[in-house]
């Protein structure tokens, strides 16, 4: 699988990628990541990529022609063009799973007031938001999409079993939160590890975990139980 991330700030990605498990997965060729500098597609003075909004008002808007030239150079058969945008569909684990089946994702990071509507209408397949709030740019949002999708690719995470029982994964009983986890010491500030976890009875442990996941979901995120 290949990811292209289109940005005005390519250096922004150096540390987050280098310092994460993603760098190892890239080394192992689990996926390919290409950071694309949008300014390199501008023939305007000072490599300008934005302009004043028609109709007046605050801020600048990213030009459709420069974004289009960039996407045209990256796009191949089967590519999916995703614009990070607060007005888009909110990213969920289900969407991440669907995206992990794609072969090529082009993630476009907006800046300023956003991008010209004509680019959205003509070139964007999906608009994704990471939540109901506004960031300065799409870079953080693109990293969220990259990481949620890339960690689902076989080979990114060492023990892929752990992916199946995570929060928001669709398992027996529907979409649920994770169950509680414990490790050493056995007693911490007077609180013991639940006895069942040191019983060695794997079937009972599994039942306990399923129940705890259900309890946590009912208490903290009852909305998830209604999702199909
Ligand atoms: C300052 S924002 C533009 C906000 C836009 N004028 C609005 O009110 O919806 C600049 C860029 O940041 C990115 N961005 C901001 N918030 C985001 C969010 N919640 N999810 C995804 N991308 C976001 C988008 O790429 C957006 O084009």
C-alpha cells in the first residue's frame, strides 16, 4: 500500500514518522510513504499556492489549479483522494479498516480557510475530519489517518492478535470498548489484581474480559452499542 501526503509543510512529518512504529513498518516495506511538497507544483511568484477569497472576507483559500496539478501527477488507477477537512465524515475504526483495503491513499492537508470548492467537487473522493473542532492545518489530521490505517496493515504491529480486541473493533457483541488491563505488581496501593486473571483458567478469563468490555461500553459509550 502507498500513502502520499500533500502538504505545505513537509518537514512537519520528520519527527512523528521517525519516532513511531511506522518508521519500522516503512523499513520492512509494509507500506510506502511519500511526503509531497505542494509548493513544488506552483509556477507563480514565490511559489504561491493560495489567494484571496472571491466575495471578500477573512483569510486565504488554497488554489484549485495547483492542487489539481499535484493530484494529477500522483493519481493512478485505484488511487483514493482524501481531503482532511473539518466538514468531512468523522474518522472511525470502521473507516480506517475500509481504507486499509485500498492500494493508494492521497491525503491532502488544507491550510488557511481551506481549499477552493471546485477542487473538492472535481478531485476529492472523500473528505475526512478527525473531530468537531478546527485545527490550523490538515497535517495532524493526516497523521491520525495514516497511523490508524497503517497499524491495521499486516506487519506494522508485532502482535496482530491485539488488534482484534481493541476498542472500537467489531467483535462478538458488536462494537465495544477495550476491557481493563493489569500487570505487575500484583497489589498496587492496596488494590489487588482481579483474582480471575491469576487463576490460569483461560476460558473464564476470556468471559470476564468480554463482560468487562460490555460493562465499560454500556457505561462510557452506550452510543457504540447502537452502531451497526
Ligand atoms: C483553519 S482550517 C479551515 C477551517 C474552515 N474554514 C472551516 O471553518 O471549516 C485549515 C485546514 O485545517 C484542516 N483541518 C482543520 N480542522 C480539521 C479537522 N477537525 N479534521 C480534519 N482536518 C482539519 C483542514 O485541512 C483545513 O482545510
